[in-house]
């Protein structure tokens, strides 16, 4: 059971951002840079120093998860990953059953390389497939083929990984419901099925090449109705196959197979943000690190803070964020008692009228433990959570 929100003293997560890519995909607005992999040794050294400095504010609180995200963390050699994981263990109390996730691109994932990551301590992989449709891969600017995804899954299993997640994007330019059906059918037919799926509707972010092309009328994105049809088809197909839809965009094949690191976010927990462009939250303090890896490294090397922005979150915003995040959890939503422990108010004292209004129109429902989205509310989740902000 995933209870939201977490109490103030719950175990934390450690997020480590690796902002390097072989090239930048046209839909991506993450903090990523191409052509800078020569900085990797220096950057890894600065991440290690950042981990040492960041440990003091969380003394005594165990780290339940470590997540290497990007960018493309699989550009790191296994030795780099081993050094980073060792630094996490040196400077933090690490839970005995810690989940250590690394995001990977499918291409270049040999069995030897994956065995090296496994030896370094990584026990969960999140592989960015995005689609198995060749036209879709080219449209999305991906540099791999569907065969690379299959090969990566096989190599990962042989290297000893049994906790594997695949990421997919739906609603990409030119995608049809039939091509989406084929992607899901192939995944569910794989001999080495992943344990977890993350399925994200494409969002055209301002400033990306996709946004510029769409504004010029040379790129046509499926409309909201078409994307909703794809989402509902995924919900039904995976339910029929016995998968658990536990979060808006995430499914697990077996009980307990959820992403424990991302669950810290959804449960409004605390996490360290390490690396260029990383966000972190500890209590009411939210930080964002320098975006450029060079600037980040210069700050760390000069003994200066990694953060370029520090924000203090007030109580009202914190309560609203608990709802924004917790309602993404579809089975249990936001728990009444956990909310009271975390915020010192009951759900009804904080949001009773809003909850009643949304329940009256069928977008939320009260359950024994708290409140959650209905199926209709799930399809209109952005509109629902906006009512709490």
C-alpha cells in the first residue's frame, strides 16, 4: 500500500542528474546537453563532492532510494556509477533494501556493461523505449530501433536484473491508435516482459523544436481526444493482462512492483537533488541547482552552493502540493490520517468544500482511508488538481 503523504521524518530519496546526451530529442525540455561528454570525469568528481556536502541536513534519515536520471546516465561507465553509489553510501545512511535505479537508452546496453552496472549496485533499470514503431522513433528523434529494446531487455535479464521498467510516449506526431495497439501488444508478448511500464502522453513543451514546428504548421500532433483514446486503450489493455494501474502514468506487473523512488515524489516526501539542474526538497526548503554542468562544477570546486535558486514553501502551498501529488496515486489517493499527521489539519478542514464539489460532479470519491480520483477524474486529472492550487 502506498500511503500519501509521508510524515516529515520519513526516509528520503537521492536524485542524481546526469545532464549529458549523445543528441537532444526534439520533444525534450529537460536539462540536457549534447557534445559535452568530455566533462564526465570532472562532473562525476563534483557529484561526489556535492553528495558529501548535502548529507548534513538529513543526518539520521535513511535514504530509501537512489535514482540516476537524465539526460542519459547510461553514458556513464560502470566505474563512474560505482564511484557515485559508493559516495552515496559513504555520506548517507542507506536503507538495507535500497532501490537504486538508473535510466538507460536501449542502444549500447551490452550484457557486460549491464553486469558492470549491476556490480556497481544498480538494482533497477528504466529503459527509454518511447515506441517500437520505426517511423515514430525517427519522428521522436530517437537513435535506436525496436530490436535494440528487445536486445537490451534480454541482456539485462542475463546480467541479473529482474526489476526493469520501459518508458513509452503516446500521442506523438503521426501516431495512430492502431500503431499504439501494436506497441502494447508487442510488449505484452515479450518473453522477457518488463516488471513496470511508464506511459506518458506527449506534451509539446515551449521552446522545443516540436513546439516551433507545430507553431509553423509543419508538425501535426494528435488532438486531445485522440490521445485520450490511446490512454483509455492502454488502461483497458493492461487491466485485461493483469497489470496494476497504480499511478496516472505507471503500471506494475506484480504487487509491490511500483517505482519506490517516484513514490517518494507522489507522497510528497523529501529528496536530495544532486547534479546540474537537479531539484531537491527538504521540509519547506526547495532548491534548484545551476543548470549548466560547467557552472555547477565551478561552484562545487570553489566550495560554493550548488543551488542557484532556493525557495521557501508556505504551509498553504505545501498542503495543495500534497493533493496535487497524492491524487496521482489511483488506488488510495490521499490518506486522511496521513494528511492530519503531516499538516496538522484534517482533509475537510483544509479542502472539504473543494472535495465535496468535485465528488458531486463525479471527479473524486471519498473512500474509507481518504479521497481519490474516479475514473472520470483520472481523465480530467489536470483540471481536478488545479482546484486545489
